[in-house]
C-alpha cells in the first residue's frame, strides 16, 4: 500500500483516483501521519484487510511497519476465542 503526502495528492489526483477505482489502496498523510485513504468503495466482508479495519477504527495498526510479514497466518472467524486460537497454534 502506497503512502503519499497531500502535496503529491493534489499534483496527481486524477491518476490516484483511477488507481483507487481499480482496487488499489492509497494512504494520504499529513506530516507523515496517515489521515485518509483512497480505495475502492466497499470491500466484500470476506476480503477485509488490516488496512480496512484500521481505516474503520476497529483496530490500531502496528507502530512499526518495517517488520517482515509472518511466515504463518492463522485464519480467524467471527466469534473465535483467542485462548482457543493460541492453544491451537501452540499445539496443545
């Protein structure tokens, strides 16, 4: 996901809107802090990403974005209890 400043947004608005319409998500920043997001109007419920949840204020994104993606991803469903998930990951 690309991050751009307000100045760059103004200069390239038409191209950025086309990219957003094609499904790409673009974060707009002011002084390096994310303040807005350009992207498709709605994602399907089963296609929600961390960025979607953060944009809706449902989660707080990690402060450090320079960490690599995890090797293992555990799927979670609505209503999943975290203690059961941790137990499953630990193999107990």
